[in-house]
């Protein structure tokens, strides 16, 4: 109830403050109006109404001064138009007048633009649009695509559906990309060509043969990798197989369209045909032969060097503490009763357990075209998780830790640390789960290294 009353008082205070600020602003605006400073007065009236839109005096004042300011802006437009000056400047002057009128109208005050100004603006605007359209076409003819796009963008801002300006703006944006894409495709810069054609297709899928050329760039630049079964130096073939599976998954999830991972089923079939099991691919020569059979351009081979899961033992230690309690006492002089806090020694328990997983493996990405080792790394990883908590059979809210000399520790920091342990989580990841986490993290880095090498090979 008190909370609701407090909010209501805050809202009333804010409303009173708004009203209080609005009236003085309206008075200052009236003084500016009387001094002939109409633009300043109109701005002050607007600020007054923004604080309190129901201020009648501000609305009346804005109606008068706002119309004067609007007429001045329309006069600027008329003089620019009548002197046959820059049509763009004339259009901008009228648009400024419209923007002022709309701003005032949002405050609930209606201003008027005489019809003859509207007619004049429509004529000047049409003339200006025609000039821009002809300029844009001329720039297209000169193959100044960037300049043409800017001109057609100005047309779109003034009149979104003017003739075929929107299509010409698109043409001015797409054509230089298309030409650059063709040049890069012919020069063997497949990634650059793909990116240029991709931008075209995303804007207009039917533009010329951009879709087909994008696919051609992808087909010519695509790089196929076969992930061969990983071997194990410590007879942990199950873990080695997991690393290979994670590596394949990580590689297939990359966003690089030029990276293609050989299908696992196709790979298994060829391995079976060649009578090569998990332990059959033991050297690069065999790997190259298998990779060629798969139609790959590179093979990824790896070896698990070591792997260990270490589940920790739950360790328990008994700690000294104190539990507070209250004793009723009587003042011998006054007879007044009061409570005194005392502390009794107690025992509580702390528990700690830590699980660990460690792994080391090496991998190489070997080019089947040159025999070159493109990427070679040894990955060492460790993952840990622990739980550390306290347990007390009594009233935990009254429990205090013991100090070094086995007296009650009343400091807030020590008490908060103990409360944290009493409420700490009592679960932890298993060493097997940590191992899987290691594999996933390590192969994620592997995919990044392969993708980086691929980006350098395909410009």
C-alpha cells in the first residue's frame, strides 16, 4: 500500500512540474512574440506544449506566431522560385516549410499553406525531378554509375514512384558489380567474384545471368576436404573417432561456401573398398591415395596423442563454528528485561570435489595437388569443474565462522563467505562431459584454422 502511494505521489509531482515549466515558457514566448522575434517565440511555444499539451495559452500563441513563421518560410520559397534560381533550393525551402507545419500540427495546432503555394511547389518539383532524371540518364550513358545512383536516390527521396527511376537506381548499383564480377571470374579470383554476384542476386535475383555466374564462381573455386579417420597413440580409438566426428561437424558448420567436406558415407564406402579400417591410414602416402579416390583436394588427418578423464573424490572437512542464541536478562537496577546474544560452539562440514579432463592431439591438412602440409598443429586442452559447499545440520541463518584463535568471527566478510558456501551449488560436470566439451572446443579451433587457410588459397 505504501509503495502504491509513493508511486502516485511521484506521478503527481512530475505532472505538477510539467505544468509549472509549461506556463513560464508560454509567458516568455509571449514576450518574444511582442518583440517581433517570431521564430524564437514559436520555438518557445512548442517547448511549452511539449511539457503540457493542454496549455491553452501556448496553443493560442503558437497558432499566431507559427503562422507568421510559416508564411516567412513560404516567402523564401516563393522568392527562390520567382527569380528562376536553383530548383533544388526552391524545393528544399518548401519542404522546410512543410516540416515546420507538421511539427506544429503534432502539438494539435493547425497551420495553413495557401493553395497557390502548393500549386507552385508541384510545378517546381516536377521540373526539378525531370532535371534530375535527365542528369541520371546522362551519367548512366557516361558510365558514371556511382554518380547516377546518387542522383536516382535523390529522385526516390522526392518521389518514390517517379517513372522508372527506381529501376535505373538499381541498374546503377548492380551494373558495376556485374562487370567487376565478370572480370574477377575470368581472372580466377573466384571468392571475390562470388561475393560480387551474391550482392547482385540478393538485390535482384533476375539481373542478367548473375545467379548462374555466382554458381560458376563457386563451382570453380570450391575446395573439397576429406576428413580421414583419426588414429590414436594410446589405444583410445573411441575418442579418436569422436574427434573425427566433431571435426567433420565443425567443418560443415562453417559459413564459407567454398569449403566442401566429403560425405561421410562416401568416405566409409571407399575405405571399405580399399580394405582400410580405422588403423589402416597410418601415413600421408596412404591418406593421399584415399583422398584422391574421394575426389578431394586436401585431406585432414589427425592423431590422438593423449586423453585422460580424472573424476575427483569428494573430500569432506569438519570446521569449527558458532551458533548464536538469545538469553533473556533482567537489569538488576531497573528491573527491565532485555535479550543478550550469546554463541555456542558447533561443527559444520565443507565439501570439495574437482573433475578434470585433459587431451592432446595433432592434425595436418595435406594438399593432394602439391603434397604440401597446409596446416599442422598440436592441440593441448584441459577442462575443469568443481563444487565447493558447506553443510550445517542446525539453523544456518544463525551460524558464524570461527576465527583463527577459535573465537566467533563477527566480521561481515567472513559471514558472507560462509553463507555463500552454505548456498553454493552442489552439482558439477562429469569428467566425461568435460571430455566432450574439450573435443568440441578443440575441433572448433581446427575449423577456424582450416577456413583461414582456405581464404588465403581462394582469393
